[in-house]
C-alpha cells in the first residue's frame, strides 16, 4: 500500500512539474533574444517540427508571440479583430494550414485591390484572384493579414504592380538549379524587394516574411 502511495506521489509530482515548466516557458518566450530561437523553442515545446504541425490555436499564439517580439513588448501584443477591407493593395496574406499538403511551409499572397495576386502551386502561374478568393483567406484558421511598416500608399501600389508584372510566370521549385519562376512567398518577397523593402528574396518562406522586422500583423484569420 505504501509503495503504491509513493508511486502515486511520484506521478503527481511529475505532472505538476511538467505544467510548471510549460507555464514558465510560455512566459519566457519574449525574453529570447533571437526571433528564430523563439520560434524553434515554441515548436520544440509543442512537439512540432514546423508551423503546419501546430494546431490552429498554437499557430495563432506563436504569431502573437512573434509580433510581440518584434514590438519589443514584455507581454503579448494585442491585434485587431479581423475586418473586411475596401483595398488590400500591397498587403501580405499568410497561412500555415496543414490541409494543403503541397504547401509544407504555408502559403502567401500579395493584395491587389479587392483581391490577391498569387501563385497557387507548382502547376499554376502567377494570377490575380478576386472576391471569392478573399473569402477563402478569411476561412483559414492560421496566419493572418500583414502590412509593411514604413510603407505608404505609393509603396503598396508599387509592390502590387511589381507582382502584376509577373502575371503568367510559372512556379519555381527551389530544389532545381534553374530559375523557373517564383514560389508563393518568393513572389511576395521579390515584389516588395523591388519596391525597396527587403523580405528575403525569392527563397523567402511565409515564416521568414512573418518574422521580418518590417512586417506587422494586423489581424489573424478568423476561420469563418
């Protein structure tokens, strides 16, 4: 009986200790100097190797922690509720939904008017999408809508126009040596880079764009 009781106390202490460590790590993320280290610590702490392996709730929490880190905040920075805009020009769309198995690093697009410019997958070319596509973006449960800090209306239009100029360009498979086009996020990064705002070039992933100090999370996708 005594042995069973001791085993029970041992298991209970392990559970309490695990919960304490978990809570401590959550509070400690913003003390991590490097934003990549913050992301890696969060992934390890949640048993994930990439963003698409996190749950929607964990992805949202990580996005808020990343923005808070960029704000040099001591607590989680609140963001606005998701709203519909009259003009998305230059805005950056990102999600990490794992239901799209071909997008192992998530997906990204750039806003143009009331639609987006994006390359959907390796079988597609750069195209413009309108209202129905916007609804799909608001239906995602991870990621959000980002703006470029320091950019004015002319900068946003320039970035979007740079993406428009790439209509019809094919997909670039990073593992191949030759340049055949753009990845989804590479299209966004290059279009903004040509407007004077570096985001990591055509090899940039959605995560690299989100972690860049120049981008700001305006709202999370509501999963409508």
